[in-house]
C-alpha cells in the first residue's frame, strides 16, 4: 500500500468506522505520515461540527412558566393588575431573544458545516482521482533522488490520461522568487518542461501535471528555476530518475 492508498482510510478513521485490525495498521502509518495526519484532522474538524448542526427548535414548554414564576417572586410592591402585564411582556422579550439567538446559532453552524463538508468532499474527490490515476494499468513510474541525501520524489505517469502525479518528500520550499521545474528528457533531444511547482513547509507535496502530448521520455529531472519557469534548464538537475514500466 503506497502513501496515497492510505488517504482512503482518513475519513473512516476520523469517524471511528474502522475494524480494530485495520485501525491499528493505519495508526502505525499515521505516526510516520504528516499528510495523512493532516487529512484525519480535517475530517475530525467536520465531525466536530456535526454536534452543532441540529435544526432550530422552539424552547421547551416549561421555560415560559418558569420565567414568569421567577419574575412574580421578584416583582416590586404594587397592584397585581399593573405589574403582571409588564412581567409578561418582559418574559416574552426574553423568550423571543432566546429563540432568535438559537435560530441564528443553528444557521451559522449549518453554514459552517456545509462549507466544511463541501471542502471535505473536494478533498475526497481529489484523493480518489489521484488513486485512480496511480492504479491504472497504463501507469509508468520514476523514482527521482539526489546523490546520497534527501530530497526524493516519485512520479506516476498515467499514459491513458496523460497525467503525471508528483509525490515529493523532504523537499523544502523553493526560495523567494524561485520555483521547482520538472523536465521530461529523451536521449538525444532537448529537455521538455512538464511544469513548475512548489512545496509547503513540511516538504511533502502531491501535485498533478500534464506530460506534453506525444512525448515519451526516458528520464525526468527537477531543477530550481526563476519564478514562472524557464524554457530550458538553467542549472544542473538536483533530482534525476529513469522511467520504468507502463
């Protein structure tokens, strides 16, 4: 199971819907995978909002009588006929405010939940698309590595869809005004740009790029280039790897 296959388990784990044996294996993976930990936390945030998603409801029937009873006990001296209408009016205002606040709170919670669920759905759809691309029978792979030290990178090229999934590890963000650029290289020909990308502070990233139509490289490489990329590499690649299979 690759790092990306684990992404399918983030949602059921956050919901507590995994079998004990499967849960133990996933937790062992979480200890080493910041990406999956981030996904699990995102789903837990959504689950946490579920408790605030109940629809607005009228206050219990006993609330009105309890407010009136307490108000009568604290009423000032005077005739009963003149005091009770003011008490009733005050109680009605309190009930109206309570009901209005409850309705507003529920609406805010529902809006936040809907936004969070939409975001989670997008993440799931994106993860499913990545998994589908990687598991296709036409996929070729390339492992790019530096000599004797991190970072490293694995590429998955889905030839049927002409999509490359880039999985980067221990690759710090490019300096300000710079970017990383992926190249497709065929022996005897000039390198062809596949696209530019960057990584977050964690140094781990999954990016999708498109292979130039009709191009079948022998190698791929990564260089650091000026922001926006370059027509051709301006420095020696720091990550290089050959394509296999597919």
